[in-house]
C-alpha cells in the first residue's frame, strides 16, 4: 500500500544549524501519527518541509506517492495544514474565514458553499458560523482553523500543536472532532503535541525526535514496553510501569533548563507561542 507520507533522510538547516538531521518516517494511510520531542527538536521544521513550505530536494518527501519537490501542487492538493500561528482572521465571521480558504485552495465554485458548510458542521461550528471570529473562544478558534484546513477535503491533515493553550474541555472537543472526521473520511493525521496524555490516548503511532533525529518509533504501548526492557537491562526493573512521559524523558534527557540545551534554543519559540495563544484567546 502506498504510504500516506514517507520521508527519507530529510535534512534541513537554518544557516549552519541543522534543525532536522536525516529523518526517516513512514506514515500509514488512515493513522493518527504523533511527532513528539522537546522544544527545538525539529518537529515544526519537519511539518513545514512536508507542507512544501521549505525547499527540500527531490526524492526525500513523498505524499501518497507524489514527490513534494517535483509535484508540489499535487502534494498541496492532498494536504491540510494547521500551523501553530493564528491562521483565522478575527475581523471575518467563521463562515467567511472558511470560505476564504475554499477560494485559496481552489475548491470548485459550484461546490464551495456546500463544502464550507460541511467543514463548519464537521467541527461543530455550524450554528456559530455567522459570528465574528473575534468573539470565539480559544477552542472555537482552533476548531475554525481545523475547518479551514478541512475545506479542501485533504487526505493528509498536518496539525502543529492543535490544542496548545486550550483548557481540558476544549482540548477534548478538538480531538473528538479530529477523531470523528478521521473515522468518517479515512483521512490520515500527522500531529505534534507536547501533551503525553494526548499522544498516549489519541495517536496510533508515535515518533520521538531529539536534536533533529528520530530517537524512537512505535505505538504508545510499544514505546513503554521498550523502556521496560531497557530498565531490565540496566537493573531498574523494580520501578513502577513507565508512562509515556517516562519514555519522553528517557529519549530526550531531562535537561530542558540546562544552559545551552536544545530546550534553551526552543525557549523563544515557547514565549512566542504562549503570547500567540494569549492573543488568540483574548
Ligand atoms: N526560522 C528559523 N531560523 C533559524 N532557526 C530556526 C528557525 N526555525 C526553527 N529554527 C531552529 O531549528 C530548530 C528546530 O526548531 P523547530 O521549531 O522545528 O522545533 P520544534 O520541535 O517544533 O520546537 P517546539 O516544540 O518549540 O515548537 C531549533 O533549534 C530552532 O531554534
């Protein structure tokens, strides 16, 4: 079966600094695949490369068999992308925001109104579609952004921290919509999150990145079982059963506050993101 996504030796540098370093990934059609890693691990850079927003040589990224470098437009037609940054316009209504994306993504004119309505209904915003996005809560804005990405009926949905800054109820609501849409359409989902609980409960398989490289790959249960095996080898078998957070710490180290650590590099990103979220919610 053709993979939904394959990356072979994906490498991307900003100047002399390698953000992604020889990453191999294979995402199966229909799965929810989580990309985990500490701040600065290279997750967003990976997603942006897959979304054809960063230049990558031919032969490195394929989306449903299409080369992201040679067949950029074909790949873009298959993708929905919800970035970390705010993509909804506060001065437009929910419906206008989604309609704008329908035009940008070239949804045929005769299908546009229906597709906009379907996307809004899919995220539960149908009844609120007439309201200005400025009046939406943080969770509603995130669902609106999901609707914007859905309007082109993507086969691969890329979500960069879709629940950042949301309360637990809004988070569940966003995830419940993602799950419903996936079940209804067979859409593949590639998602980043810093929530180990979400990764554990909502993702079929996970890849853990650190310093631009793949450190671990498997289902949440496989990753936890691997850690049990590592502990047995090193004589730590008496510890309580590992959580996904233990797996994360094992592969990423815990020195996120160490000077010069990869976490420090991501600190500015963190600050930016928190502020973006605050402005989204305000
Ligand atoms: N536009 C840029 N210019 C220079 N360096 C960048 C740029 N974007 C990212 N980087 C660097 O690339 C590395 C990977 O960043 P990236 O944003 O991909 O990580 P991430 O895993 O998504 O982090 P976070 O969890 O904080 O979003 C980091 O060291 C970051 O500082």
